[in-house]
């Protein structure tokens, strides 16, 4: 997953992203280090937060731009 990359590009701390998601920093850290997989609802929230797609977050596509519908 590209969580750390996106967080760093946006100048955010793990604590700030975790607070936005209403989870502990420890839980977010486990997602970022891929020790735990985030639930789909968290993936969607992160995609919205970073204005990208879940496909980009998980590495299925290399274009971070959301799809046009």
C-alpha cells in the first residue's frame, strides 16, 4: 500500500492521519507497515482523504487521479 508515501507527500504525521480516521496511531502504523490490512471502509476513507482511488492506494494502478464518472 502507498500509505506512507501519500502521508509524507502531504506533510502529515501518523497521528494526524489516525485522528482523521478516528483510530489509534498504533493501528494506523500497523496499516502503513502492512502488518495489518485496513478494512475496506478505512481504504475508502483514505482514498477520499487523499483525493485518489482505492486502486491507487493498493498499487493496482499507478495513476493517482480519481476516475472520471
